[in-house]
C-alpha cells in the first residue's frame, strides 16, 4: 500500500522553480526513508562524489564525466564547495571558462553585425549541422526559446539538418541564402559520418555563391580542433569542449553556439544558472530530499515490479520537443545489457520512455494506458504560470493534467464485483498506475535549465544505483560500423554484402531502381 497517499505531500519536494509529487507512486514511505541505508545509495553517493571530483566514472572509455563543468565555469557560486576537473594535467574548468568568454565575444559580434560576410553584410541566418546529442539539445533549446517572451529578441534565424536523408537538407537550404548564412558544424569527434557527409553538401552550396563565402561562414564545436582545422575552419571560430563531455550531455556548451547567436548570451547563461542550481541541490541533499534521486528511486522500484514503460507528457505545447530530446539522454545512457563488472543484466535498466504533449496524448494513447494490461508508469509535467492572459484556457489545461493524474491512479469500476459485471465493465479503468507529477513555476530559460539538469542527474542516478555506465554507447557503434561496410553496396553501387539477407535486400533495391 502507498502510505504516502494517506499523508498527502509526504513525497513532495521543491528546489528553485521545480516541484515534484510522488504520492501516487506504488511504494510506501519506509521505502524512501530506508533507501539511504542501501547498497544502491552507497553506489550513488560514491558516483556523485567521483563525478564532481573529476575521477573516472566512464569505465569502458576510462574518462571522467565533465558535462557539469559547462555549467560550473560561469556559475561557481552555485556549488557548495570548489569543484575541479583536470584531465591529463589540463584544467578543464579554466579551459571551459576561456572558451565561454571567446564564444560570448564572437556571438556578440555576430548579433551586433560586427562580424560580417565577405560583402560586408550582416549574417542573418545559421545552419546547424549535427546529429544525436549534437542536434537534439540545440534544437530543443531553440524551439523553447523561440516560444518564450524573451526581451533579448532573436537577431538571426536558425535551421537544422541532422539526417543524411537529403530531403531534410533540401528543406533547410530552401530558406537560406549562402551569402548570409553561418554554418555551425557540431561534432564531438569531428568524425561523425552523417555530419561530415552533410558538411560536404554545404561546402558545395557555399562555394557556388563564390570562393570567399565558405571560409568566413564555417564555425565548429568539437573536442578535436585539429580535425576542424584540417577541414578549413579558422582556429578563431573553433570552439573546443572537453572529451569528457558526452554528446547527449553537451547542449550546455559550444554545441549550442548557434542558439546563442539567435537568442543571445544573456538568455543562454540564464539556462546555465538554472542547471547549476540543480547541480548544487544534488551535491548538498541527502537521498530522501534530492529530487533527481527520488525520481530515479521511483524508476528503479517500478522496474523491479516489472513496469518497463514510462509515458511522459508535458502539459505545455512549448515543450513539444522535450520527449524526443529526453529519449536519447535516457535510453542511450541506460539502454545497457551489462553492468560495470561485466555481468549480464537480466532485466531492463530503464523503462522505455515515450509520450507527447498533453492534451494531445489524451486523444491518442491515453486510452491504452487507462484500460489495457500493458504495465506503464506515468509522468505529467505542468507549468503553473503561463505566458498569456487567457486564464480560462490555462485553467482547463491544468485541470486536465490533475484529472489524468487522479484517473491513472484511482481508475473506476475496478472492484472485483464491477469487473465481472459484463453490462458495464467495458467502462472499467484499472487505475493503480504509478504516477508522478512535476511542476515548473513558469517556463523560462532558468527553469528549463533546472529541468534538463534534473533529468541528467536522474539518468545518472538510476545508472549508479544499478552499477551501470551511463556514458558509453557501444550499441550505437555497431550499426555505424555495418553501415560503413555497406555504403558501397546499396544503389547505385553493386558490391555484394556478406550477410545473405542483406544481400537479398540490396538486390531488391537495385532491381526496383533499375540499376541492376
């Protein structure tokens, strides 16, 4: 029995603009209170200490995890004690601060029209090339910032191209002028095949406008500056970040320089302040009071009960790209089959994360959640204060979020007697879904930073509790390797594939494109 339901608010916690309520989870109060005495919490405490001390926490790649440095470099006051990260003798905190200052100066020059095209004109657009964490994070930030009433109004527009499917590139370029577009190539290793392939298209596009445009237009965000220089990008427009920053944790740094150009340094630094607030909260709070830890504790408990699905629905249309962003952070970090000791896992290390904005989801997949036997937990996110004056609309929106929380938990017509009543049991909703509510005071760059950092820490906490590595992605590497081998086999190529099924599929392509 969930005893917190008898004591509403027992599992409510707040930090800054973020508030959570877990009273509708399925465990009881003693589960939370006793967690601090468990081995899982000991692993988590060690992990947090090691990460913020710069020790190796990514065992398979023998690296620290330094994404938090991107927040700490300009917000050291948010941390309870001095933090540091040194890698091979290099002070990553000092380097990050230096790069941030360089980045802010360049962004201000672009926005003020002091950095100009070869024709002396202002740049009016940015094209961002990246994929995975080098795309989803900046894309989310731009989408949210574009919908906020921010006084530092955009001076440029931005388009994104991630997919090697040229349809996306064609659509992006249709809205851009090669003479007035800056191109950001965001790649941690500067060897990501999709991004480099798309870059070749852009080089041709820029060169067609004239020989002077490519050199001035290119900007790079990478941890391999030498490789960027080999591609002809000027050193003063290469913005380096630490190799300890994983791609899906990288939106806080140079990868998002295009977003800075469009929305300004003040807006972006507010995002970093909100994230640093969450870092400080994690460092200072014991497990029973720490918001990311409590959320991860719920995820772990639900997994142990066989609930391997998490539906997340933000009740704010400005957060329509939140779930796609979180899916990569969550499932690339936690979609593992082996722990840090090399032992096979025999249950999922995370629930499948999916969802859509409310109230849209209510008229799509909520039906399945309410009545089917598919086990799933539910997370609803609501923003208390809107950026409009239509009070009635916001009242309706919030009432739906609160109603769904109750409906998923309580259900209806679900007693044994009611369930056997064939005249009415088609209306039965079992209820008893584990539900958690997350509230934001308002949607601002600051609260968004706190929310995204909360999810990063929740992800890492669930990994630490289970002794798995949230910073590698060897499954991703498998598909990349096979794709590279097959690149010359698919149309219009004719090289045979070794796998017989793959060879059959290639022959089908060749036959139906008339190239066989």
